[in-house]
C-alpha cells in the first residue's frame, strides 16, 4: 500500500493490519465496503450485537406495518460479506482495552485490533420519568426495539406517543396502521416547532389530525402508571390529565450511544470527539456516524449530526483516509429528507424555526394545505440560505449547487422547474410559486424555458 501522511498519531503504512468496526449501521458498513474497495490486503471485521447483517434502519417501521419483511430491508445478500472478505461478529462488546487493543464480548473470546472504528450509533433519550421502566414503555431505534413493540402492542386498546419529532410521527403511523388509537403528546405549541418554522409546523399538525391521531400540543408527560403487575395502565400529564393506555412510546429524540466508552481515556462530550479526519485522541482509534461530535464543526454544520446521509459520508471519508492520503471531511450544504405520514419533506441549507434580519423569507403554500415551499435568503445580497419543501419532490442537485455557489434566490426560482422529480401527471406549481413571489417582492420573474427535446414518441411517428 502506498505510504501516506499520518492521521492524528497514526501513520497508514502497515500492510498487515486488522481493522475492526464496532457497529453495522450505515456509517460502519459504508466504511467497511469502501475500505475493501481500496485495500485488498487488510483484514476487516464488523461487530454488532443488534443483528448479524446490515439492514436499513429507516425501513423498520415498514416491517411492523406489514409492507416488508426483515429480509427485504437488507441491501446486500448474505453471501456478499464472505465474497468481499468482510468478517461478521454478532455479539455485544462489553469493554475496550485501548492499551492492549482488545475488545471483550458477552459470549465470545476477546478480539484484537490494529485499527478501531467506533460506529456506535444513537440511543433513545430517557428523562427519568416515574414508570418509564414498566412493561409496554419503550423507544424506537434498534431492531430489538421493533421486536419489543411487536410484543408490547398485542391486544393494545390505546397507545400514547410522547415527543414530537420524526421518530414520534413514525411510531404513531405504525400504531395507526393496526387501528390502535393514538394520543400524541407534544410539549411544543406546534408540531416540531423547535425545528420547523410556524407555517410548516402547523401544516404537519393539521395533517397528523386528519389521520385520526389525537395530537395534544403543549402537553407534557408527568409520570407513567403501573397496573399493579408491572405493566403500564395510563400516563399522567403535567396538567393532571390521566390517559388510559397499554403502550407508551418514548420518542423524545436520540443521543450519541457512548456508554461503552464512558470512564475511559477516550475524550467525549455529547459524543466521541473527533477531528476533521474522524481521528479521536487515541492513536489508531476513529469514530464515525451518530456517535460523533466534531471538535470543530464544518462550516454551517452542527457539532452532532445524526442522519443517514451524514453517516454514509462519514464512512466514505474515513475509508478513503485509511487507505490513501487523508483528506478533511467537507460535507457541503446541509440536507435531509423524511416523511410526515404521506407528506414528503426535504430541507437544504439553514432553515431555523426563527430568524432575524438580514435574513428574508418567502413562503408559498398550496390552497389544499398539503404542499409548501420556503426559501430563506440574505436580504442584502439576495443569496439563497436555505430551503424547505413539503409535498413535492425536487432534485437535490439544483439546491446543492445554488447553496455552494451563493446563487440569488430569484435565479433559483426561475430555474425551479429544472428540479422537478415528481412522476409524470403530478401537478406542477412553479408558475403559482413565481406569481406569489412577484406579488410579495414586486419582481417580474419568469420560468426559464429551454428548448424541448423530441420525445421518444415523436421518433416513432406517434
């Protein structure tokens, strides 16, 4: 292998090395796959106590809803790992000896490593509510959580979901798919309004209620009541209301899963502290994915980022750095996507829940209340700062390039139709959006029409 500069205190020169990755989520598996492409000689081992094989965590809900089976969530056939000489160990790591470079397990002999990659993921937040350890109370993150939910909701007459966010709305949708009545306790005054601007938060809130979910805004959990046998029988809110239920979903966010490395010499804060190359303070030890906290965040990024896309980019970057001359992690503009029931959501750049001058805002919402577009921009330079899209599919490339090149908001709007990603026959709203912007800002923007290419039908004479 070609010599390269050191990352932290580790110099990538050794050809005979054993790379061990703890965690088989998107970041750990991406790192293993890309490292194998670049390095044919190293031994690579992926360790996970959760499952033997990598699966799509975002698809867990569809298993419960009956749309998929577990085997459908595995992106690779089971033979893929052996063919690519990626060793799999299914067991829980109980401790790490950083001095001896050795992992201890629940059920197998210790394992030595030369290079260790910590891809430990997230864990569900808990806030010491009385009764949170009762049977029928749980979060939703791991495959084991899904299995528990399958057991805990059998015969359930009513459920309560606590916490307004992406996991909470997924859990509510899962329960409603089985006709289980759901009360959704959200302490904010509008759904997810600590993340979404008010109009978007209200749009989602209306949509939740239209799906027969009992959304309670400004409602906080006080305690969970025992039925006398160790099972949940009700929740009590801070205003004293008692809501009978047999299942409680605690979905008040996630935090880096760093319990394994607490009280060790590995430096941690909210997450495992890493530099721009994902190196920790210990030589030969790296961290990627949800468990990471950047010592110096990349421009316009938060110190902790717990989304699928960043985990994948972490894995790709570290794999490159373990095989070639290291490069710093430069993710570019922030982006994410999700679904609120059947409304798709995309966000690019910076769209906080509130903003001040010199930030300006343009907001368009369809009369049906299921689609909207928000653009934030600098009032003085007109530079696009961020985008929220609900109910429409628009291509990533247009907004990513616009944010990278400091494009003016007017230019983005005139090219908006180029980002279309909706299937044929879906309604297009670009003219309506431009009309609203022209009315609000006194401009005269028009869509930049390009010469149409002949369709395939024309070539065949139809």
